[in-house]
């Protein structure tokens, strides 16, 4: 009953201050909770945020935005292991600091403590109420009965009110705790972007003995890319691909799919409109002024910024068989990003656009296998880009450059002659159980666990959270930047790398069109 | 100045009744306009609507929606509608509106146009009067005469400002009401409802199965090709994941279609899938309202495209093309997004009606005299493609009541879907003549000076003309999948891949049940 009431009430935003003042007005003399709630009057620090790309990572949300989101009831809950956090306070604290996160560990631990205490108090009251109820079953003096009726009524009211508080406390604990980033792999370099370690470097920058063009110029001269019409029809940073560029996109995707499928990955296409809760569960922020996410008007749906989101969602709220693991997917989708706040960043041409095609890999595996698959993913990426003859380096991204879900992230940056610098073309992250605890993806080990007493039903081993990993196989526009700029010839033509030719009807060269 | 004021005022909705009452309060005794505005007090009939697919065509918008979305809002753009032609061909237009089951209110359009012309004349007369007064004041005058002229000039100026405002509003309303007039219709199009559509061609015959058949949903599940269940959790109903060979089949369908259509001289394109809502309107679709097929982006004036026809129509918007550049023939690949509002009752099973799908769409921009030729080229390409895939289908010359407002003529292709036990639409080819180009502002300049009429252009340049636009489905992937899976299923549950697609699928000839 009281849960039902609360659910209705949740539609109306509840601010922290009204919440606390309600406690002060309670008749029940619960000094325990009163004192402990005091800290919660101060506005909370930002919640989880994750940008799609490290370079656009924003870890600070404006204060007003935070207020809005903390006032909202969480639509879902992450299975955060609060006990583990409490027992590893120092490690978590250091991790938050290393990752330059705004997570407020003290608040989390205090709220958790409050929650545990309040839970105990609720249990104590329930027992008392039961005792009173038991007593009333016997034969009683009328005055004694009246007293018990009064006490029972009082206990019931107190309980209803405390249970409501408990629900709200749990909600706030969720909000605050969701900002705690994943732990970090011990080998990840601590520090900012400059601290990222080079894992591997392939090739060297091509030397040109003629004045080079950037991909925008090549795209215009070869009639491959039309930004101008797209600006009229859609807005800036949209584009049409034309002529051989269309075939090149198709070839890149087809070739990538065929290569990655050889490694046992299942091909998928995905929905590009998803519920915003799925976006959140994957660790992205679908709302607020700085969001990278396009929302659909009048619904709770968003456009995906990466296929990682519908890939994460495909096994949501399910218990997989251990024998079904690993699940390895390669998905093709279009991706949509507002690129809010990216005005200052490298925004030229195809490098940063609102809509693009991407093939994304995704692995769901047992915890003990995720490091292995992280290396498989980066190896696949390196093999793909090596086959295309790109000059690139693989970076083990430093702690401050990791999004909240990543335990470790390898980025690949390729040489872009038109920019005269390296630019990110892919990213491979091991998210361990960060996403699976939000998406509710578990597996049931095949063998019963040897440790601990078997108290499950029919001796089934307890379920565990899977690990998830994601990695770019081919982000088409950035690959186009690399291919056009690196393979341009003095006569203005562009050579197609050999592996792609069979997927382009044998085209070897993009030649200037006769006008 | 007054224009500036009007532009600001346009942000605030202006209802018809306040508009009219302002006229009544005017001090200037303009009986002419007063009388003529009376009709406009009645609520307007719905404006242009076009569903993406004929079967979902809805020509009625609820009354409240009309009020909010159309009449009260200032048009953000104007169609170059040829009102004089409409007036001079009133009967033909009237019959056309009736045949097409349109709600367009021709009488209102003509009356508003008449009012507009008269008001324009009145404005011009007043301007002349004002100029006369100004001229008179340049000479030497008695003080009393000067005072009278100052007073008259002031009065004229005020009247003029007010009438000019009215003129702008009148033009806006004329636009709103006139935009609902559908394109004219090709004389060969059968008059009537869906049943009247004429069969143009029929290819093949239904395959006879000597085993119990499955529909594509069952095949998709058994062969692990389509996942609607996960998509329902992640996105909502009518979304889907494609898996395994289905992904390769989609790629193969698109690659093969592109390669075939490019051979006919069509330029391949990929397009933006988020566009300004004005482009959607200019192509003849309705991006707003309860019944809209269009997903809008929150907090912007952008929408998701329901078909690549929209960004294709927009690519040459507001431009004057060289005649020598025509025809422009495009084949575009895009994802398409549709709310499918109100489609609950329609055939909604499985892949037949979904919120998001891949499509290759052809689009032609040509001279008016060539559009009929290209309409036949487009339907021929479609027929050739589907024949190559071995489908059983029929081509229909769609009857008048089944045409969306932009189409002058529309050929639909319906293919046999054994799982449904009926024909289902798989493509559509429309000649929109100048309906879209008059909205999108796509003109061309003839190479040769026109022989008729006096050359009053600059440097003897021939006058520009509106191009004709045509659009046609080359491959709507999910409906093709319905056809291929259901028609090519085998008794053992496998599905044969049609030969033309095999080279585009790495040589796969058969989709076999997976070993579990």
C-alpha cells in the first residue's frame, strides 16, 4: 500500500529539503535518523557522466542540472556492491581521485550507513508491531486492550512513515552512488591525457612530395562529400556522401564485418531509437544541457550515440548460461550525437559530425575472461588498421581519461596528414561489471561453487554479474579522413587500399570527375 | 518597419477571429475588404497531409490539431503556388480535389486570393494617394490647407500600415489554405478508391508449397535471424535487431540494388537522417500533430526522416539548375524512422510495419517534359529488380483517392507474401511534377531562350521554370526480407538466397538452421 502511494508520489519531484523537513515533523522520536540526515541538505555533486569519446569527456555538470536529476526518482537501480565499497574505502577513494571524478564517497558511505540503520529500525518496529498484535490475540482488560490498540496504531503509523523514508533514502543512495566510477586496472597509468602510455606503434607518417589536401578539399574536388547542402537541409556538421564515398562506406563496413565475423563475432543491426533508461544504464547521460544524446519529442526515447547501447541492452535483465559465454557481437548502426560543447574541439569536416555509420564490437563474458577479450578486441582493431596500411599508435589511456564505466581503455590514434596530427579512430574498453550491474546481466556458473554453504534452491550455484567490453571496429567518417588524406596522389586522385577493392566492385582509384 | 513588427508579432499565435475583428475596428471605411473577410470566420478544413505509405494514408486531421498547428502559426516558408492558373482552371481543380478525396477548400482559396488581389490593389491605390499628398505638400500652401494635407497624409499612412499588415496576414492564410490543394492528376489515372487501381503488369505466380509454410517471423526465430523481443525491451514494440545471415542479407540487398541502379546512371548517396522540419513539410509530409508519422527531436526544429525522399528533395533546395545538368538521378541509402501512429489496426505483423528500417530510394529531378519518361524508367527499374529476385508481383496504377497530395501519378508494386497469404506493398514510384519543386524552390534555366512571349528578362536570359521531381523505392529492406524468407523457405526450414544476391553475401546460398 505504502509502496503504491510512493510510486504515485514519485511523479511529483521531491526536493531534498522538503524530504528532510518531513522527517523533522514526524511524531516518532527517531533521533537516530534525524541526526544522520543533516548532511544531505547540501546539494549533491554531479552524477554519472560519460562522453562518447574521451576527448569530449566532461565530468562536471552545472549545479542546476544536478538539482533536477536528484529531484527525480530513479527509474531503475544499479546493483552496486555497497558492502564492498565500504570494506575497500581507501582504494575507492584513491580511484575516485585518480580518475578525476566528482563522486562523493563520504556521502555514499554515510547514506549507506543511514540506510542500514534505518532498515534495522524498520525491522525493530515491525517486530514490536507483531508483538503487540500477538498480545492482542489473548484475553485482555478493556483498558489494556485500548492501550495496545493505541500503541499498535502508533507503531503502524511510524512504520509507514519510516518505510517511506527508507525508500527515499535508497533512492538517494542510488543517485549519489551511481557517480562512483568503475575501479581501475592496476597497469593503467595514473594521471591526465599526457600520462597515457603508448602500447604499440605501427608504420610511419607518409612523406608527400607534393602539396597535400585535407579530406574536405579532396571530398569537394572528387565530388564525394556535400556539407553545404546538408547544412541547409539539416544543420551544420551533417553531410551527404556521394559517388565513390558511398561505395567506400559500404566497402569499409562489409570488409570489417567479414573480418570480424571470422573471429567468431555474430553480426547484428540494432535499433537506433532506445529508451533513455538503457542509455543511462550503459553509463551515458541522456539529459541536461551538455548531453551528447538526441531525445525524441514527447517520448522517453533517445537516438543512440553508439551501438554499444542497444548491444548492452540486448541481454538486459537476464541470467545467461555459463556455456553460452562468451557472447561476441559485431553490430552495424548509425550513430547520432549532438556534439554539444564541441565547438572548440577539432571539428573540421568529417572528424566530428552529428550522424555517422559505425561497426561496433561487444563482448559479454565471465569476469575471469574479460582481460583476455580486451586484448582480443584491441588486437582485432590493430589488425584491421594495419591491413589498411594506416600509421597509428595504441594508447593505454590514463586514469583521468577514462569514462566512468571503463576499467581500462585502449585508444587507437591514426595519422591524419591534413590535420598534421594523430586523431582518435577507435577505442576498446573493458567495463567489467559496471554496465552489467546496471543492465542486470548475470550468468549462472555451470559448476556449483565450492566455497560457502549452498543455501540456494536445488543447490544451484549463485548467479554472478558478467563482464562487458566494447570496441570500435570501424567508425566510417574517421576512417575516411585517414584513407582520403593518406592515399591521395599528386593528380588529386585517391588510391583504394587493396583489402577494400573486392568490396567496391574492384575500384582501385577514385579519380576526379569530368565536368 | 511594419514588416519588422509583423515578424515579431508572428511569434504570438493570431487566430482568425481576432484578425477579423481588428478589421472591424479600423477607422478607414474599407467596405471592400470588410465584406470579403466574412467567410474566413469559419474554421478551416485540414491542410496538406501525406502519409508515407498509401495504405496508411490519413486525410483527416482532428479539428483541434488544425487550429493549433496550422492556422495559428505563421508559415515558415511559402510554396510558389500558381493561383492564377488555379483560378483560370477552377473546374478542373474542383473535380481533381473531389476525385482525390481531398479536404482542400477551393472556394476558400479562390475567395482569399480574390481578397488578396483586391487588398493589394487597395494598398497600391492608397500608396498613390499618399504620394499625391506628399507631392502636393512640396508646393507653397495656405497653413489651413497644409494642416489638412498633414492630417490626410497621417491618416493615409496609418491606414496603409494597417492594410499592409492585413495583406501579409491574408497572404499567410492564403498559403495555409492553398497548401492543401493536391497536385493535379495524370489523365490515365483511374478515378476512385483503392479498388479502382488498375493492374499495369503482373509477373510470376504464387509458389505452391507441398509442406506447411512458416511466416517470416517464425522463420526469423527458428533461423536466429530477427529479434523483436529484445528490441521491445530496449526500444519498444515494432523495433528489431537483425542477426546472423539477416545482417548479410540486408547488406547484400542494398549493395546489389545500388550496383544495379548505378548502372542506369543514378548517383549513389547517403543522406542525413535528421532534417529541419520545414524540409519535411516542403516535400508534402506533415511533421506535427497527433497523427504524424514523423519523430521530432526534442528542443529543436529537427525531425527524423521517414524516407530518403526528404533529404533528396532538399539537396537542391532554393537553387536554379542548368538545363544541361538535368536530369539529376540519385539512388540514396538511408535508415528511415516512422512513428506508425494510428497503424495499430493495420497489418502490423513482424517486419511488415516497423519503426526503423533501411531503404534505398531513387529520386529524379528533370525537365517537365521528361517526367513521364522518367516515371516509366523508375517503375521499369523496380520491376526489373524484383523480377531478378524471382518475386511474384503486380504493378498498380494507383487510383485517384489513393494518391498523396504531391503525386501526379503513382505506381505501386505489391508482391506475394505467402505467410500473409496476400499481396503486400513493397515499393512505390511517384511523379510529383512541380508540387515539391514549387515548395522546395528548385528551378532550372532553359538553355535556349524561349521563343514565345517578349523577352523582358535581364540580358535576354530565358525565364526559370520549376523542375519536376520523382521518387521511387528501389529496396525497402524489411519488406523484401518478408518476401525472400517466406517465398524461398524449404521444407527443412532453411531459406534459399536468390542467385543475384549471393556474390554480395560472400557466396552464401542457403540460410540453414543453427546447431544449438
